[in-house]
C-alpha cells in the first residue's frame, strides 16, 4: 500500500511542477503583452485568476489519471472511466470560466477589452496545459504499468 502511494505521488508531483511551469510561462507572456485600453494591474489580476482556474483544472485531471494509469492493464474499465472523468474536469473548469466571461457581470467589471483579454488568456492557458498534459502522458505513460499474466490451465 505504501509503495503504491509513493509510486503514484512521484508522477503527481512531477506533473504538477511541469504544469505549473508551463502556466507560469504562459502567464508571463500574457502579462507582458501591450494592450493600450487595459490597465496593467487589471491585466495582472486577470492573468492570475485565469492561471488559477486553468491550473486547478489541469492538475485535478492529472491527479485523477495518475492512479488509473497504474491499473490500466488489469482494470481497463477503471482506466477509461478515469480518463473520461479527467477530460470532463479539464474541460468543464475553463468552460465555466468562459461562460462567466460572456455574462454581463464580467462586462460590468472590466468592459469589453477586459473580457477579450481574459478570454484570450483562458484559451492560451488551456491549450498550453493540454499540450503539456498530452506530453506527460506520452513520456510517462509506460512507467509502472504491470503486464497481464497469461494463466492458461493447459
């Protein structure tokens, strides 16, 4: 039990650091953009909120898929359910934020320029984190998977 927890904890922590580094790079690029009608303080707040939203969704998705990858060869149904749940979380969190940005409350807060900037930041952050998640799966998917033993009685 302890070794299973440790073997799952290492990829979870590694994935979090990779996702956080990718989000930090994306946030730096988005903050450094020059948008004439948007105050730099408001721009930094928008990037911070969007970064927290997208990073939390990406990390929760990664956290769900790490344990289910380990049992993929023995319980493929659990692996598929974990992947679907992770995709739902990864997608629904930014979509809810995007739906809020389309509401009148967001328009009253910062205006149309703010809505456009926050939407662009949300899409850019989501796509970068999705790319990193895919690369994490490609690079680390084979580690720790135990092959199915063929136990024929013949």
